[in-house]
C-alpha cells in the first residue's frame, strides 16, 4: 500500500527571471546557493506570446523563449544535483517544442534522467473564431479584428501545473499561465491546499505577485540615487520566498548578492500592476491585498502576511494578438550651440515632407527635451545636445520605409551638423483582451523523459 506523502511545512521558491530577456547569472546564483525547492522563470509579457505565435507560424519548430536553451544549460546541472524543480512559461506559443528543447539540452549535458511536463490548453484561437466577444478597454468586439488576429491565449490557473507536479515532473513548461499561478502551484502541491480555500489561495497569489518580476523586489526598477539607494546594483540578486504552510512568507535573497530586500522595495512591487488591491482578479482566486502587512525582520528579510481571497471568476482573460500596421522610425543627433533649434528645424522639415502619409499614430520629438513629458515641461534650460526622433505607425511597410528614409536624408538635406542616424521599420503586433468561459480552455499534461 502506498503511503500518502505528508504535506510540507515550509518551502523555498526562487524567481529566476522577471521577463523574457532577463539576466541568467542571478538564476544560477539562486540554483547553486539558494537552497531552493523550486526555481520559477516568468518570461511572458502581453505581446511576447503574440510575437512568439507569429514566429511559430513561420517555423513550426519555433515559438518558445529564445533564451530557453541558455537558461536550462545554465541551471539544470545545479537544479538536478540539488533536487530543485523548475517551473516556467518559457513555452510561450509552442510549449511542446520547448519541452523537447529542454530534453535536448539535458541530453547534451549528460543528465541521465529528467521528466519534463508540458502543460497545454492556453491556446484558444480555434475557440474564439467567429465569436462576437466584447473587447476589454474598448467599445469594439472581437470581430472588429477579423483578418488580423494571429493568436489568442487564455490566462489559465495553477491546476494544470499542480497536476504536472503530481506526476513527478522535474521541469514544468507552460504557455500563457497567470504569472502568480507559476508560484502558487507548488504551494498547492506541497502544502495540500484545497483549490477552493480562497483565503489561503489569496495568500499564495500574494507571494507569486511579489516574486514574479524577480529583481524588481530586490532593488531593480527602484533605485534613485540620493533618495532610494540600492547597494551593488550591478550584481543585483534575484529574490526567494521562505513560505510556511499557513501562507505567510519571508522575502529574502542569497547572502552577499547585490541589491536589497526592504519594506519599500516590497511595497513597490506589491502595488505594481495592481488595478484594485482589494480585488486582484486571477484565474484561481480573487485576491485581496488591502490588509497586507510588510515587516522588516532582519537585513534583506521582509515578512509578508495578511492577504485573503474570494471565489475565483467564472471567466478567463484572453490576450488576442493581432497585426496593427507598421512603424517607421528614424533618429538623428545635433550637438553644440543651437542644437535644440537645429533639432526642431529637422522635425519641421520631416513633418512637411511626410504630410501626405496617412498616419495611424505619429511622434515628432526631441529626446532630452520633450519626448517623455511633452512641451509643457520642456522649458527653463537649453540642452547642449538633442536627438530628433520621428516615428509613424502606418498601414503599409512601404510607407514606414519612407519615414525612415526621410530621416536619413537629413544628413545632407537638413540642418547643419546632424549625425548618428538610426532607422528601423517593424511590423506592429498589438494586443487586445477579452473574456471567455473557463471551460473553453481545458488543460492537459504531456510528459517527456530523458
């Protein structure tokens, strides 16, 4: 008779990435020195998966995170040696191909045994076709994007990852999963939390939300010299959470790594991308962070507690990727006396030259003067150097190329002493959002083994 495994009383979970292009060495540091049980890589932004779907449409072998192999090559030896389970949404638009890539890297490294679980079910492009669904943050419906949609991925919850862990996965690869769910799943699995224990799930979502952006909670995206100083920012360490079975946790980092974990860094991340702290909508629970407390209990150690939750929503959010024209962009620099006036003249020339191009959106600005906050704050000083930028979103690639070409032509057809021209033309893959019934996104787990 098999004796059920007793639930764990504590768990250590590290954040190995906060976006697709994040640094790899801090994840290795966590794998080797963090004494972890789980290492989670969160690598999908709203448009990242749409771009990955476009890549997959061009080559069926692609569509997963470009750094997947490099990350696995860097951390697999330490994780396998120390029994650390890896969870990641680096599968992006092609989780199954990503799973096979992990197996390939494991064989390359000579790892004798590894079970990779691939979670499928977030791709709902077929399900939404020919549906008239309201778009979020818009008065339009989904059918207004007819002919331009390239992807539709639902934010699924933790249940599929929990199933994968129950099947003995050493590595779990997913597509579009809600970011906190990547961290919530191992807590459910190890602590035996019920999927309708809303208060406890709310606590788990809090932990996931705090960890999901990796270095943002250890001082990244936070430092402001003289106001919010962060030590050794060049060696920023990524965070880990020491989680208790009751859902309380301590956020910390590897000793001697750069950065810091303080109440202000944690508070900054707590409020990041939260529309309503009392109703943070997730596929597993509606989390309530309104009574969360943060307590500094030691150097680089902050205790977090007080989250609760309510019954999960009936619908799932879906990110719909669609083509939305092309952007043509060019930049040119001017320096010395009269730099601002020459830069402004360059923009005036470009505006006149491009007046006949129908723009879906456009920007003509001087970087260093008015590119961020506009003209109303661009007074009181005369810069020694500026960079003129013209960018237009247009319907066709040919029109976008014209924008870039006109900036280059300023070399000998514009104001004096312009230099350092850069040009780019790129297709715009935009993201819209809608809601679907959760039964439209059933999940399944596929196991791959070395």
